[in-house]
């Protein structure tokens, strides 16, 4: 497959449900859309992200807002072949056959099941990641940057084990993403804490929103540094 050297492919894949995958994908897309041409693609015909984007388009058209907008497509061969038209492509929970194309691979981590899959070096999930890395190597590509984002309250002992697993499996542990209701409100309303800088919306945000925005920016910076 021919690829534009400038395209950054970000794969977001969770081990189990409730990990905040769609939340991270949507907010990362909005934050990057301020500077880049961004496409989000997933394998669902309709998703939280497609609804989120539709609301943002509506606000821009009906209320003359200037909300950052990204493109959204159902993930199939035709849409994947269009990646050369974008600076950043975010694949939201794709089939494992797409893992090998990642430049950045993100695993939101939630619950005991997720933890066990990263603590066990021979787990199915770890094996899928390892296979994707081998596939990249076979075509002369560098390994992808793998980032794990904890979205649950794990113990200090769990973090110690995760850090040790990260050294063996090859992932970096991002800062803990504290759950905030502002994240869910933004995802369902179409206007998120990331939009604080939009001039017409500044009066809508309060201190809790600013804290939520700070947390998201910290995660985005961690993902995007040294890309």
C-alpha cells in the first residue's frame, strides 16, 4: 500500500469495554484538528463519534461557531486507501489486521481483565501486538510507539507491575486519565471542554471544565511528543 510519508496513523484499541476508547479518539481528533487534517475511521456504521461529529457540524452551520472538525468514515479498504489525503488518521478499535499500520498504538486500560492482559507476557492481546510489530519489521518499517492510558484506579503494586511489563512488551505508561463527567457530557452534546478557545463559547465553561481540559491536554501531549 502506498502511503504519504507525512501521514500519522493512530490505532486506538481496547482490551475490554468501558475503557474510554471513543472518548479518547473523539477528543484527540478534535485537538489535532486545530492544526492538521484529521480522519477518524471505525468499523461501525454508526457510533458515538459519528454522532458527536454530526452535532459539531450542525453547530457550525446553524450557530456560526468555529468548532474544529475532522472527517469520519466507516473503516473499509476504500476508506483506508484514502489516508494519503490526511495528516493524521485515527483508527478506532479496528480489526487486528490493521494493527501493523500504526505509527502510534494506544490502549486505554480499564478493569481487571485489561490489567491481566498486560501483566501476562503471553496473553492473547500481547501476542497480537507482537505479531503486528513483526509484520511491520517484515516490510522494513520501524516499530510503532505503543502507549497505555490507565482509566481506572489501580494500586501502586499494579503500577509497578505495569511498568515492568512495559519494559518487556514495549509500551509506555501514560498519566492516569481521571474520569470526569465533563468528558461524557462533551461527547454526547458535541461541545467539549477542548472548545474553550472558541470565542463564542468561552462563557460556557467553568473550573471543572478547565480541569478536564487540562487532563485531556496532558494525555494528548504525551501521545504526540516524539511522534
